[in-house]
């Protein structure tokens, strides 16, 4: 189950989706949103090794992409 946090900042509000199934639940809405944004993915080396390939389609859409 995922949870959406709302990060409020001077430019508005940015949703942060966390938890199990977060990518699957939000993938449909991400395409247009990613095209104009910089993306930061916070993960661990093990999770990235096991599941990083699932992010490849989204990485190609984003303006800028960083995995931390």
C-alpha cells in the first residue's frame, strides 16, 4: 500500500508517493507530469539492482533524472 505526501513549497505542492506499489499506482499519471520535471529517486543499492529496470520507461520521459 502506498501513501501520498504533499510537499508544500513556494512554487506550489509536489506529491511524493511512497510505499509498496507506489510506482504501479502512479505510473498512469506520471507521463505528462514527468516530461517537464526533474526526478529524484531515493532507494538502496539492493532495491535498485533488483527493481531499477522498472524505472527505465519513466527515466526516458523525465527532463532530468537522478537516483540517490
